[in-house]
């Protein structure tokens, strides 16, 4: 999932729809509006490229170096279990 979220949308040759908008959003100051954009971009990318999960919760925090750290709670559909993925870095 880190690969999906950290790959800029449109950057893969032959797979222009792969990736997310997250890398493009990181140049702006973190505001409540940007935080909502980060959540939406995360949900859109994972819905499009990782059909085995259903996203339940996203938490984002910014570091001093400009990296955004995402913590996700999702349902892993093949097993029917809730999974927690902490520390996904997007630069």
C-alpha cells in the first residue's frame, strides 16, 4: 500500500492511472482542508488499486522534514479481519 500511496498519479508509463494524488498535495501547508484532501486521496487510491481492503480510518501527521505519516485501519476482505497499518510514509 505504501507503493500505491507514494507513487505520483500519472508517473508510471503504461499505467498512468496507478498511484495517488498524495505526493502532489505535500507541497502545501498542512491545514484542515488539506488534511481532508489527504484522507480523500488515500481512500480514492486504495479503492482503485487495492480491492482486498476496505478502508475504515485514516490518520495523517506531518513531520518537520515534510513527510506525511499515515496510519490506516482497514478491513482485509479475504480474511474478514481488521488490520492496522501504521507509519506509512509519503514524501
